[in-house]
């Protein structure tokens, strides 16, 4: 082998292979800590949101599911999000891209209130 | 059941000076009223000779009249508490049509529909075409406001009304006011009338003689029954202050799907049964909402309200009738007499 070839075989190649293996195993730079597609759940039942306060990371999607036998809505008090009227078993999802505290309520039964804390 | 009726009236007379009725009296009421009807009485109940005589004897002499209140038909609801609300509405209509007298008109105190859908309103209208009284007044419930702030509702039932659907009219010397307390509800709050409507109400009542009997009707109760479940109206105190000077005020509400009554001075409050499904008594369940009862009892916890106005006493006698009984089983209240 020539000296150049020996360098390639002995040093560059293994380094390249090692780097390839390293990057193959590591997560992508822009990944979030959640496995992608995971949804945080709020269950609507008995005229209440459960959990009443839900804490999620930035970028999380929250899904409200109405398990009550009466229609409800999930509407942010600061006009950030607004569901349509959810009849039994209907869902509404919203993805929180900014940190903050989001109060919401049911516009049909306003005593029903909840909070999503995004941090 | 004339004997039982007489017993109840005697019981009431005995308790006229107390603030409530004693436990025996309460249990008597419960037995007479049937399963599922809840009574709340505070203050004495003035005895009404009108329904002691039996409210079927309707004298139509000079100005006496009757009207019927129905409420909470929830057309579109189809869960176990009542899979066929259209059928029970029809039973209510049949009951009205079977009365010995035709009521002058009907008042529907809201939650006409379950989801404000055009098809639901259509079904209701179709059913009501067969009722004996041809004049029907409506106020919306929160279930009727689900499409664009009640757009569908107002298109159909909002003629001649203002704002979110309030209005007033006079009938044979009695002044009726339909109020809307289900629009623009605030987070954490109960029912709400709002500034604009309150201003209109104050103006509407101005200058009327205090001897004019007043009837206010609205969906959510205009007195605080159970705040945890939103059973009340945040700004009703202001509305009630405008009617304080009148000699006879009757407040008719719905929303809670059970009978509750209260008399405060010259104001009589009354909530009606639903024609669709009952709800639990305050605090007896994890939440409000449809309450399932055994199928053979459903007709007894749904009902209509017959209101009889007597010129002589300038009073209104409110009598509730379950759908499933042959006659009225629950005695109502009589609005206070006279004025200045």
C-alpha cells in the first residue's frame, strides 16, 4: 500500500465510520423531548375538565375529549384557541407553541374552567 | 286525590307563620308530588283558593286567562336519560290539547334544541304546529346559542325581539317580559343579563302602574339556587330591583329540569320541569346534567306548567303537571295580590 492509502485505511476511514455511527445513533438536533405525535389529554366529564390544570412542554398538543352526555366547548379566555361545540366523544386539539398560562372555559356552562400551563 | 290535596293545604296553613315547613310536611309534599320532584319552600306559602277549588274549573269571566309554560325540550338529545325527547314533547303537547280550556298562549323558557341545529328547530316547530294555543313566545337557553351567538335561534324566533332575543308584551292587563340570560357568558360565572338588557328592562318598566301584574320569564333561574352548578344569574339582583315596586311579580324559569319555588315579598319564583329529561337535585350528584330514572317513572318527572291569572286577586296561580299523571299532582304558588 502507498503511504497515502495507508493513512486512509488506518485513520480517516475509521474516523469517518466512527462519526457516521455517532450521528446515526444520536437524536436529531431539532427534536423535542417528547416522542413526536404524543398528545396530552384533557377529559371532559361531569361538567368538569380533568385534569383542571394541565402542565405541558412547549410544542405539546393537548386534546380535549368530551365524555359527558352533554355538549361542551373549550374556549380560551384570551381568544388563543376555540373549539367547536363538542358532543359526546368529539375531540378538539390545540398545539401550544408558546410558553405561558392559558385559562379556558366552557362557553355553554361557564362554571367549567380549566388551565393549561405551558413551560 | 282530593283528600291528599286538602291535607297538603292544611299543612301549609299550619306552617304559614314559620319560615319553612316541618319535616313531616315536607315528606307529605314529596309523597304527593311523586318521585324526583324537588320542593324548596322558604317563607310562607299563601293559600290560593283558586287551586283549592280545582284548577280545571276555568271561569273566563272578565279578564281571567291561562297560559302554559313548557321548557327544556332539548330536541336532538338522544342519550339514555331519554332516547326520544320528541315523543315526550308530543306527550306534553297532547296534555295541553287535552286541557278543558285552551291556553291563551304558550311560553317556552328555552333549550328548545340540544345543539342549535336547524333540523332540531324544524322538528320542534313541526311538533308545536299541533298545539291548541297558536301563539307561542320563546326565550333561548344556552343550548340554543351554539351557532354563532344564537344566529339560528334568532332567525326563527327572534322577530320583534331586541339584542340576544329579549322582549315584552301585554296581555289582558298583565305585563310579560322575556329576558335572555344565556348570551356572552363569562368564564366562571352563572347566567348573565348584561348591561344593555338591564337598561332596556328599566326603561320598559318605567311609568307602569305598580298594580300591573308582572311576569318575567328567562331560561336560567333569576335567583341563586346552586352556584356550583351555575344555577343562578350573576346580575339578576339589578333586574329584580326594577320590579320591587310592583304588587304582583311572577318569575318563570327553566334550565334546572325540576320544580323549585320561592316567594320573597311580592315576588314568586318558579322553575319548570323539562319535557325531555330530569336533572338531579342540587348537590345530590357529582354534577348537573341528564339524570336517568327507571323508564316507567320518566313521565312523572317531566311536565308542563299551567298558569292561571285571576283578575279578582290580580294573582297568578302556578300549577305543575307531570306528563304521566291524570291530573295535576303538584300544587304551585300564588302570586301576591294587589298593589298600591
